[in-house]
C-alpha cells in the first residue's frame, strides 16, 4: 500500500513518514466490505465467492488492489494483490451469526507482505437495527508491523441504507499512539446482489486525504 517498511521510511522527511504511518493505519482494516474500513461480523454464504477491486489515492501515492474471496467450510478466505510486490491474505469466520435486529461476532486474521509487512488479528461486532437498514460495527484488534512493536487497534462505524440500492457509511478507526482516521463512504448497487460500486474519502490528522473508488462483484455458488 505504501513505500518501504515503516522503520526505514521514518528516516525520511517528517511529512513522508506521516503519510506512511497513515497508510499503514488504513491498511490494518482495508479488507472489510467496501467501502468500509471497519470490518463486519459476516462472511459469504457457503460456496459463494466475490471479487473486490479498488483504486486509492493518498497524496502522491496511488495504488490498485484486487482481492477475490470464497467461502470454504466455515471460513471466508481471501487473497489480494496490489501493485509492485504488495500482497495480502485473510481468513475470517463467524463466532455468532448476525441476525436481523440482533447482533453477530466474528474473528479475522490477515497478513500483508511487500513494501509494507504486517500481521493483524481483529474481532468485529455488528449490531443490526431497523430491520438491517442500520448496521453498527465495533472492532477490537492487534497489529504487528515489521520492525515495530505490536499495538492495539480499534474501529467503530455504521452504514445506513437510505434509499433503494443506496447506502452511506461513517467510521473512525485507529491504533495505540497513532492519530485516528475518519472516513465517509457511499455505495450503489448497480446490479442488486451482483455488482456494487463505491467511493470513500478518509482523513488522518497531519496526513493527506485518501480517496478511493471500487467495486464488489458477487459470484454466488461458484464453488458448486
């Protein structure tokens, strides 16, 4: 997602270091359902797959990502590839299934390699309100970046289906000793149940604004 490792980058000018740290923070939760950075307590249905792809722009740093995922048994497994040598793997399961006007709990493990190397563990809690029209997400986790001590991460966000095919999201997330980021997103179902388009804008204090556009392509029953 960024340039070289955080430890080496912090030998650069302060502004570049801040950009890198902000990008590292954003990447700790980058593979939730788009455009959210905050994860939810849900996974794909059995044998279903999907592909998420997005372009993000932070200051002078631009990058494309693609991340296919499939449900295998009780786990959703995903593998992502960015530009250069950047790559990511994620495994996510549900500890308590989310029900309408109820709550759900999940568990996710992820690792990222390439210019940024890190490992994360995340526990997402989702609360459903108003017949699933409003979803609230709370995350608690841990991240370890190469050359740095591990630190606690947190995230809180919500998404609201305000019109047919449209939903909006607001969230804030951060980690110990780093400034929090805030993000707003918008999603539109171009083909309901099959293809969603999204856009988001995020800001961390002292760092450039991050803009992103993306899509989610659902592939139900692909593994049958």
